C-alpha cells in the first residue's frame, strides 16, 4: 500500500492511488475479520441465547458497504480525470501493478483455505479478489499509456475497478441483509419444504413454518404440526427432524405438535392441557 501511494504520486496515477486506498480498507477488513472470527466462536450466554454467530454477517456487511462507498468515490474521481487528464508514467504503473497482482494472488490463496460458507471470510476474499482485478486493470492501463501515450487509460482502469467493487460489495451486503431479515437460506424454498413436511407419514397439516439462518452453516426451523390420531406425536416429530437434518442440514428444530381431532390431550397423546407440545431443539 505504501509503495502504491509513493508510486501513484510520482507517476500521477489515479489507478494506483485509488487501489492504495482500497488496500487500506483491505487491511482494516482483515483486522475486523480476525476479531469477528474469534467473537463468533463464543458460546451462547446470558441474553445472547443464539450466541454470536451473526457477528460474521456484521463483518461481511461492513466489508460490502465499504466496497460500495469506495466504488462511488473512485467513480467520481475517475470521471474528473477523464475530463481533465493528467500526465501518467505508464512504466511505473505497470511494474507496481504486476507486483501487486502477484502479492494478492498469494494472499487470496492463503485466505481461500478458510471456510467459504462464512460471510466474514467471503468479505475478506472479496476484497482480495477485487484487488487482483484492480491491479490487472491498472497493469493494462500502464501498458496502454506506455505504447500509445493515451493517459485517459488510467482513469478508465479506475472505472473498471469501481464497477467490480460495487458489484462485489452489493452481493456481500445483500447476503448479510438476508441473514438480518431472517430470510430462508439460499437454496431452501420454504413452500417446497412445507409441502414435503406435510406429506410425511402421519402429518395432517403444517402451520406457522419458519426457517431462517442464524449464522454461517447454522439454520433454524420452527413449525406447528397437526398429527393424525393414528400416529404418535413423538415418532412423527423425530422422523421429521431426521428428514430436516439429512435433506436440508437443519439441526436446530423446534416443533409444536397437536393431534388433529382433539382439542385437549393427555400426556399419553404427547400434548399438554392446551393441546400442544413444545419439543426441545435437537443439537448436532
């Protein structure tokens, strides 16, 4: 980053200076990611009954928003340079950019070995991969300046980088937003899931179905089941937990069960005086 700042000032390169600013956010994102990874592993305690898994989403969202804001800033500055171009030393830009590509490829390879289901890790990778694109675009711009003398290639490279940053940042912020709004995990259709549960042997109806993501790789589900009188509530609930775990990787399950043809049940029929049973979540 320091080399980019010095080289950018000497070469009058907007692409290098904007990427240096991006690398500064990379350093901050890495520091936040390390902290978030430590906090997210803490067990549930006190009023935080779900633990701290969503710190991961907070970190991913922060990375996404930062990328979007930087993209806006770079776009404005690039447009200004397009209108009023300045002299750019293409050779310096090219050399620094090539070294930057190699450095970020190494960093991306190291970070890529982490758990990619984590929005935190995905945020870090997004920053690093964007840096690779940034350096590649900057290197191409440097070569164009050297060969043709067209200095506007430098701000054009900045616009390319800004577009990649905005797209990556939006996807990260959107993924984090789905977690905070408690949307169903990607790849899980609540309607199709409800139909599969309703077709399970012994189930008459399924009500109040909710499925949401607590954190990376941690999905929860709750539902109210009406069980046919010919079937045992506990056996039906146990069978459904197995289906949810094996087919959807949902291990945190809370089910309320009623027999369909009774308003009040005894303990033998798996219900309390209000006609329902509150089964405890299964931990895997």
